[in-house]
């Protein structure tokens, strides 16, 4: 299951309900892949999007996933630039190269991959 830029638009209660539903519908061995703005890296710009309700960082989202019975497989606090909406958005063909860089300049989004706990 994949969700990109979703959870920050939900209330805390709705995030909890969504995570419980994700866990319910995932098949055994299934993975939840989340790409989200990382509040820790982009606090100044985070609420420039008026639809953002809940600040989430790689640390807080990892804790939240554990609290909802997920095991973390991957946590990358710096994954993608915060946005590709600018004129640089025409350069999306460079994303594979960007993802191979050892350092991620302008990163503002995180990646978390988790699987439901076996307990």
C-alpha cells in the first residue's frame, strides 16, 4: 500500500484510524510505504499549505507506526525535495539521479516503509 502526502492533511484521530485500516487490509507480508513532508526539515514551509493539519516528522511518524503495531523496515528522514511545483518541476527526469546521491540537498520529504507486526 502506498500513500504520498496524505497523513499531514488528517487530524490525529483520523491518522490513527487510517493506520489501523491500513494494517487491517494489508496482506501478511504486505508493506505500507509512506512519503510525507518532514516537519523536522521544513517547519518554516510546512503550514504554507493551508490544508496541512498535523505536523509529522520522521521520528514522530516512526513512533506512531510502532504504536499502531507496525514494524519499521525503512526510515529515511531526507528522501525527496519538499516540492517539485516550482520551475524545477520540469526536471523530474533527474529524480533517479537525485535518489542515488549520498547527500540530499533541499530534502524536505521523508520515506517510511513498514509492515504489520506479527504479534
